[in-house]
């Protein structure tokens, strides 16, 4: 038995020391491994196939994230636009009622003053809560946009959007203050002497022009806030997800930019209607005064009309 074991050991040892067979095996394996072209091609083929699959999935993921965020922003802006349409409709009806009342009375200063005093303050006071609803809608829009940003991993943009919208809301609040000032200027104007009345009406026109400028600033700040947001969101999504198609993502957010421009125009539309109505009614009183409207007042009224037109044309070119 021991001899048999020795024979087995010698057999194994003999095989291991049979260098020619070992060398042949090693050479065979080495030859296959050194055939670099076929191996590299195979490995590269696997890598390229995997990369293509990853790129396809990543690109789809990036587009989905962009589309989801864009849809949420569009929905938010659409709701804001509806609120502004409501405000504009109310302003148009109020303007029509005021001018109709002014036109159907006899054309003298006392009669015009009585109508203006009775209706203008009420008109402004009725519009203020509706304008405040727009500010509230902007706050809600910011909250909804923040949720949408968080959902696609862009929480850091929420704080920046809120900061920008806070600046926009400051302009909206300043316009509220100006409208309240207009309301106060119309109060008790029938008790003023002619010269004081003329000065008061000139101050009204000044304040109305300020209202329009603040509305324009509000619209521009809002537009820039959302415009900057879409630019940064598109860039971050494209940079974060490998394989993302930056051009396709930009195209997705282009629709949001168009909606922003539409809403910005609507922001200006309501105040423009309101201001033009009050300015026109004030101008009727000024024209009916014995000394008429001064050249400065005529230029001022023209400036309000021109500014209204300019705001409507330029608000899209932000």
C-alpha cells in the first residue's frame, strides 16, 4: 500500500515536473490573453453597450424630471394667470362704470367732481382686496414651485426663488400703498377750492403713474424670478444626470418661459386698465375747471397713456 502511495505521489510529481506540458498550457493561455485586439474589442463592446443603455436610461430620466418640473411650474403659473384675469375683468368693469357715470352727467367741474368723489374711492377700495389676492397667489405659487423643485432634487433653487419672489412682492405691496394713497386723494375733493383741487388732481395723476411703474416692476421681477429658475433648473438637471440631452431639456423649459411672459403681461394688464380709467376720469374734471388742464397735466396724462402702451409691448422682452 505504501508503495502504491509512493507511486501515486511520483505520478503527480512527475506530471508537475513535466515542464513541457506545463509550458504548453501556459503558452496556450498566454497566447489567448496576448491576442489583445479580440479581447479589447470584446471588452470595449461590453462597455459601449452598457454605456449606451445607461445613457438611454439616464437621458429618459433627465427628460422625465425636466418634464415633471415644467408641468408643475406651468400649472402654478396658469393658476396665477387665472387670478390676474379675474382682476383685469373686475378693473375693466369698474372703469366702464366710472367713465359711463362721468359721461352721462352734465359737463361741468362740480358735477364731475361729485361723480369722481362718489365713485373713484369706492372703485379703488373694491379693487385693493382683489389685488391683494394676486400677492397671495404669488406666495402660493412659490410654495407649489418649491414642492416641485424638491421632488426632482433641486431644493437649493427653492430658497433662491423665494428670495426673488419676495422682491417682486415688495413691488406689489408698494403698488397697494400707492392705490390707497389715490383713494385718500379722492376723498372730500368736493370741499376743495379750485386751486387746491387742481393741485390735488395733479397729485392723483402723479400717483397713478407711480402705480403703473410699480406694476411693471412687479411683473419684471416675477418674470426674472421664474426665468432664472428655469435656466438654472435646466442646467442642473443636464449636469447632474449623465446622458441628459441639454437641448431637449431646454426645449421643455421653453414652454415655461412662454407661460411666464404671458403671466407677466397679465400682471400689467389689470393695473393698466384701472389706472387708465381713473386717469381719464380725473382728466375730465381737470378739463372742466375754468382754467382748464395745465400743459404739465396734459403731458402727464399723455405719459400715463404712453406708459400703459409701452408696458404692454415691452413686458415680453425681458
